[in-house]
């Protein structure tokens, strides 16, 4: 099969399409003919040599895909060849085929095409496991989403609204702020020239955000704590602004607030399986009802993976960028 290989740590040009051995599904796994794969920030880090795949994962980037099941390994029940699915991966999505544990496979949600479904697994599992399962967002609460125009952000905004919360977000351009409002954000704050702590405080009458979903990390830690409501929950899922910062425990104590830091890729298989099942039961019906939809900026050929990485690094996209093996480069 063809897959995108990483010839060494570096810029987008180290992503090279090459012939590689076909994967073979092991016990409990299915083999998927890939229709499309999602491009995520973690893929950029892997390309740079800063986020290696976990043991046993394919070496090729790609944390989610959609496609058709080609074969099933021993012990697999509930899936058969020809089923149209999407899947959460530990790696290997930038390829024509990938083997994945059957417990990390999802049916296509109603109303979502086979290709577009590739935009869902990583964001859906990340947002649901953190905003709902961990932080316990409730109707009437305020959710603050940093990076509202990202793949995770666009889904989190829609899910927050669907769950009856008020949603605030940050983004970096007027076009992105407008798009976030169209997706359901009640408050959209420019992180370039506005103070999100003050804006959220004014929006909530001085209370603050009950749940904050943060992709920045260290650079926002102090301000996030300042923006939290009493009994607020901060969930850090990315470190784009650094990994080290001092924390004011007194501020947390006064607010009875909590800080959580989580990742998805390296979780044990059992945890991933539970998250996938929760997403299927809780989020898939909302997608089927049209209350949450995948937001896709572009679909590029698999061979154009370097261009997809450049697009993400430029930061002008809204939602997800997909790679499709069946598209031919122009």
C-alpha cells in the first residue's frame, strides 16, 4: 500500500509518499480501506520529532480515519467486510489501509458522508471525554473553549450548545470569530487584542467559566484560573503555549476549582474503548439529529500531506483538514 512516511524530524517536506507493507489485522482488530484521514496538531508534533507514536502503533502519522472494513481479525464481532466506519487510531491514518482495534471503531453517524466522517473520531473522543465525562458540563453552565476555530474547538462549541450550556471561545481573526458565532458561540473573544478573563467575567456577570477547555497550556494557566467560576474545572489538553508554569494554589482553594491535564493517544486500549462507546451513545445521536456537524476546511490528496501540514501551521483554517487517498494531486 501507499503511506506517508516521515524521513526524519523536520518541516513538512520530510513527509514522503512511499510504498510500504500492507498491515495485517491481529486478534481483535479490523483492517480498514481508508477513505479519508484527519490531520491534527499532534501529527505536526510527530513530524517534528516531538511526539513519537506509542509502542506498537504504526510509524505513519494519522490519529483518525474513515473507510470500509476490508477484513476482521480473530475474535472480532459486530463488524464485517464492507461496513462503512470511522475510527480512532494510535497512528497510521495517513495510508491506504490501517489496522485498528475493533473497540475503537464507530459506525458513520446519520447524515455524515463516508469522507466527512474522518473529521470526527479524534475531536469527538477528545471533547466528549474531557468536557462531558471528566469536567461534567451541565445545562446552564458556561463553557470557555480556547482555539474555537480548530477542529476540536468547532466541535466543542456545537456540543456545548447542544448540552444546554452557554459557550464562550477565543480565536485569532475576525473571520474565525464570526464563524465561531455561526456555530453557536454566545461570546467570541479575540485573543490578539482582547482580555479573555475580563470578557468572560463581563459575560457571566462576574462569575466566570464553569468549564474551560484549553489547548495552550502554560501561557494561559494563570489567566485560566482567574477566569474560572467557583467550583470551576479547567481541562488542559494541549501545550501550544508551553509546558511549565507556576500555579496559584490559593486561587484554586478560594474557588474550590480543579485543574486536569489529559491526553488521548497513549491511553490504554480499555480506556479508549470506553470513550468510544460513550461517544457512540452520547454524541452520535446529536450528530444524527444535526445538532453537531463536522466542520471541514479542505480535503487534499494523500500525496499532498505536506501541504496539509503547511495549512495547519499557517493557522488560517477553520475546522478540520482531511487527506483522501483516492484524490489525485493536481
